[in-house]
C-alpha cells in the first residue's frame, strides 16, 4: 500500500462511516438519524454487490494476471471486511444504545417475538395468517444434496429443527421473510394515542414459524441474507448490439455469484458451518450483523405524523426571474442564470423544456439522460414537443448502473413517440448533463443551453445539491452543439474545444494544464476543488507537486479521497474536508486562482480514472461575474462549516471541524443565502 495514496475502497468505507456518524449525531432529529442508518445500509449493500464482488473476481484470476495487479486483492479484501465488521458492530451499538432508548422515550415501543401480551400475540397470529403465510414457504436443507437458490438481498430465517418424537434428529430449513410484499415495520393497535407499538415483520414470522413446520419442534431461528454480484460484465467492444447485451445481462444480475452472506452474529458455529457447506461459502463471504438485516428498510420507518422528530423542511425557493418570465428564452437572451438545487426549485428547468415543447419558434430539442425519474415532466415535455412538430433527440446512457432497466424503458417509450434516441457508446459512458434548444428568432437560428452537475431528474433535484447554468452565450451553446454532434455521429471534423473541457477530447489534459499554471505561480497560486471523488493518481501527484511548490489548495470531497492531506513535505499546503448533511453534496466546482483572474468551472466529472478516461464529460466555464460571485460565496460557506464538515487530514480523519467562530452549518446558510439573493 502506497504511503501517500489511500485505496479507493478503503476511502469509500471512510465516507460511509461519515453517514453512520450522522446517525449518532444528537444534533439531528431522531427520525432523520434513523434515515441515516438506512442510507448507510443501502450504500453498503451496493458496495458489496459491486466493489467487493470485483475483488473476489480478482482472487479467481490466474497467477500471471495477479502479478500484474498493483495490489494484492486478498489483502485488500481482508482489510475491507475488517473495516466493515468494525462498522457493523458500531451500527448495532448506535441502534441499541442510542436510537432505541430515544425511540422509547418518544413513545415508540418495539415488540419482540417473545413475552408478548395476549392481545399482541393474537394480533401477530392473525396478521401472519392473513398477510404472510402464503409467502412463507419452507425450504428444507439436506447438507449439499439440497442446495436451494436464495434470492439476491432477500431475508431468510435459518430454522433449527428437530422432530418432536425423535429428539436426537436435527434438521435445518429456511423460510423467506416476505419483506418485498409487506412493510418491515407493522403498527400494532393500541388504545393509547401517545404510544406507537411496532413489531418487525421478521418477528411476526419467528413467532409463528412453528405453523410452517408441523410435526417439528423449532429450537431457534437466525436471520441470513445473500448479496450477489451486480456487475453486468458486458463485452463493451465496437461490435454487436450493445442494447441487446444490456437487456440480456440484466436478466442475469440477480443470479450472479454471492458476494457476501450476512448472518446473525449470535448464530452458533455449527449452523453457520452447515450453511457455508450448503452454499459453498468461505470465511471471506461472511459478514456478521445484528439480529436484523436489510437495514435500508429503515427508509420505511413510520413517523406517525411526528414532524417534531424530523428536520424542519426547507421549501425549494423559486428562481423567479425564469419561473415568472413570460418567456424563459427571452430572459436568457439578456443574461445567464444560475440554479442551485435543492435550494432553488427545479421548476425553471421543467419550464425550459415545457415552453420549448409548445413555443412556435422552437425547431429542435436535444438532451442527454443518465438517470431519469420514474414519473418525469421533462420526458413528457419531449413527447409533447414531437406532437407539436419539433425535432427531438435524446441520448440515453443505458449503462448507468442500477438504472439500466429504467433507461431502457424510457428509451423505448420515447422512440415509440417519434423521438430520435441514441444509446450508449461502446467503450464509453456518456455522463454529461447537457441540453440544447434551437429556435428561429427573426429569421436567424438561436440556441439556448442548460448545463449542470446533476441529472435531469425531478426526484433527486429535491435531495441532491447540484449547480446549473442557463445560457444563450454562443461560446457555450456552440460547444454543447458540438458535443451532441459527436454523440449522434461518433466523430468530429474539429475535435478541439476552446471553452468547455470535454471528456474524450482532452478533459484530463486541460485540468492538468490548469493545475500546472498554478504550480508555475508558486506561492501565489491557489485552488479550491470540490468533487464527489478524487482517485486518479496522475492528478493526485500533480496536486502534491503543487503543494510542494507552495500552492494553497483547499479540497471539498464528499466521498472517495485517495489523496492524503497534511503530510509534511508532501501535502502540507493541502487542506481537505468532507461535508455530509441533509442534502447529498453532488456538485463539482473547480476554482483556479490564475494570478488574480480567477477561473471557475462546474462539471459532471470527478477526478477519477473512469471520469477522466472513459466517459464523455463536460466541464463548463462560468463567465458571468455575478454568478461567479454566487458560486464562490457558497463555496466559502462550505469551507467555513464547523457543524457538518469533517477533516480528511490523516491525523484527524473524519473528525468534525471545530473553531471558535459562531456555529455555521453550510447547507442551512446556503439556503438563507439563496433566499436573500435578488433575481
């Protein structure tokens, strides 16, 4: 392991631990802390399905291939599992020692499967008979002779049995807990309105499991879950039907090899070994947890209308200059506009497309879709535009992980409505967040563009923090048009870009030049870089070079940060923080001092190998002085955060930033800042 480089997956676990920190932060309302337990668990599930599965696949390659690897996959996997085990123990302690007692104080009473009162026993039995029994089919295990297939991510009870008349004969069986069909948290009737009685679905099944095995005595039950490899393993070459490959691969996703078996850490070794033999698992496949799994089901936790246990809602603020404009395009001809969701409402983006769909002057609409909302007014506007005689082109990235099926569905729907749809490019992912509207104004062609750090998704726009630009500046609209030309034809006669930094066309080289310019300025140079992930070794080395040249660098990294700040003689001029709060920090902002002539870029790209080498990304410059000031003001609020910012310094990893200044929570202050802006 390199001293000055943190493995990306170890760094990611450090990020997910920051999520867990929010679950135990007493400054967060109780139900919000439960939500962070769900987010942590959901994140971890995806991590095992993708990243851990990848390391396990590397263990299976031949010796010659292993020698070419930069790291030993076995050693990395062992480190990852040790970290996860530590976090899982803390997860259980947070729930048992902090969350559960506070729930009890607030009138939430959890009923287990033992010591139930008569009326609760009756309720549990009736509920089981009426709602669960048809789904709870028994699966008898017989060593390796009967090896059932366990559904990916499904909850099962491993049941230890013996025949009532033959006490010495022991058996093992499985029963699936039907959490896909029923909410995990079942409200139990109570006469006390201030009391919220709940029983977890698992415990209702446990309470009644003997009804599933007549003639047997149930000795005990333990919960398990298997997570399967989610990678599609598509041969992404320049031949064959990529669309069909994705369709076929999706069918195999949930039957991939196991990447982990989660089990109750109190399960006796004899039962655990029996299950390992039955399902061909080894020690590296095991992950001990508490009594309950699939803790992302905490998303379903009932609030019983207790708004006092949630965050005070920050209602998105209208961008009045566009939302109230008679014509959004007339407004854009006068100036650029900055949008910062979820502080701003997303309505102006929707209006951009809805007005274009009905405007007589509109000739054409182009858009890139990476992750689409299930119900989308933007997609409906595109369909309406075709009906109104407009030419509409949509590029849909069908390799967006876990959104492949949804994107395929939308692509087929748009094609049926007459929209020209282009799909994924072999060897590349298209990650740009851009749209272009072409209108005929006074006999001349005029173009308007929307460029963003986030997806065209009305749902995530309420919870992801993203920055966007509305513009009719020809310097930008011409280059956005050029990107669309490449996506449609897969070639460009002139591959140079003068304003935007574009993946596939020198994105990495452009960033390197911008950093090198600051290096040449030495101690006069400075950079502020905000992104989701920093992993590319070349860029990290360049930042180390900049630090050693005296350049002052401030990093705001939400997730993976493989760079190690604060090392004397290496990175002592680099400060790094991570902000994790009620909204997901998703915007990428790159600020370069440029000897007093500061340049700001917003981007869809992180500094990861995949973004800089294997994706069509777009980093776009901000030319409007007023917008530059707004972005810089927001970034300065984040750098001053002493409530939700954590240090990424190797000596103080994940410690909350502290200073003697008055408390400043950047997301709350950003909302107030946006609220006080004049349109």
